[in-house]
């Protein structure tokens, strides 16, 4: 006991105690946010060595020229270490990657790889540093989800960029929030989880998994809703509606003025004769 007491009085023991406390707090935070070693293990779970090897070969051919041979990043592309399998599944699955040309925003295109090849690349990237895993079918299932709560969450966190109906909208510096009309439930979940392009990351402490499912349920319900007014005009709000009304009104006035002018010209020509 005296030996332990003597050790406690030394300054190094205090530093060691502080270090252990910080490590413990960091582990608890990582476990709570799902971004620590548990999340890394789940990101690469079920990935065989052959799948990772296949993904590495595909990465070397189609991705390494920008992201580096070891995905460490370069002057034209960010590092993918720690990006996670979900980020790869979203970017490659929506055809945004591999990037064909540098622009302010990577547009959605038909994917270059098959789904099995995408999973292989995702497994390889996950093996480099973990990160968010690809959500399962249960994670993205909207069974029992609340569309009312999803609408409130969407309006508070997403509508400023994606429009209240998910039709998309313009951002600054040539960027834009893409429409959600083609996005699958898994892609919407992955986008919230990884924050692609200008989108912020909504991890499980910001929006819980159930919150994400509620948002997905609202987006899917909005797609299937009928347009009681007739033409939807893209559902981008009163700006488009006002523009159409203004152009239609001006066009009608111009046609009316042309008709009146032509009518009077015919009357004058008849009087002269």
C-alpha cells in the first residue's frame, strides 16, 4: 500500500490518470455516435478477403488516379480513409463517381459498376479505416414510420436546400441540392449518414435512425401524392408558379393588343376603300 501511495504522489501518475480518463471518454463518445471501432467493425463485417482484393483492383483502375493509390487523397480528390462503405455505395451507386469532369457539383448518372462491384470497392475502402457501414434493409425500412414527424424533420433540416417537396434547388458557387425523385430509401439514408457534396453530416446523434426513417417515409409519400391543382410545375414553390402566371398574363395581353391593332387596321382599310 505504501508503494502505491508513493506512486500516486508522483507527477507522472497524475498525467497517466488524465490520459486514461481521456481515452475512456473518447471510447464512450465513439460508441455513442457510432463512429468508433464498433462502427468500423460493422462497416467491414461480412467482407471476405477476396471481396476486398477485388475492390482494391477496381479502385486501382478507376479511382486511384484521383484519390491516390492508397486512397490517401490528392490535390484533386479527398482522402477516403475513414469515409466508410456507405459513402462509396452512395457516390458510386448514384453514378457520381468515378468523376468524368470536374465541376461545382457531381451530377447523378447511371452507375458504371454493377452492385457487386460497388460492394467490393466499398469493402476495400472500409478496410482502410472503417467509417459508416452500408445500412441494411431493416435500417431503411419505413414500416411504422411517422410521415408527420418526418415532414417536420424534413422542413427543419432539409427543405432549405432540397425544397419542401424534395424537388431540389440552387445553392451558392454553382452548387445545387439535387432532387430526391430518383433517390432510393437507402441512398437517402446514406446521404444523411455521410453528407455528400455540400450536404452536412446528420449522424445518429443529430438525427436518430428512426428520425431518418421518418424523413424517408415523408419523401416517399410526397412522391406519390397527386397534384390537386393540375400541373405540378416541378413543385418548386411560388417562384415558378408566379413566373408562369406572369408569362401567361403578359402573353395574353400581347396577343390581345395585337388582335385589337389588327382589327382597327382592317376597319381603317375598309373606310379608305
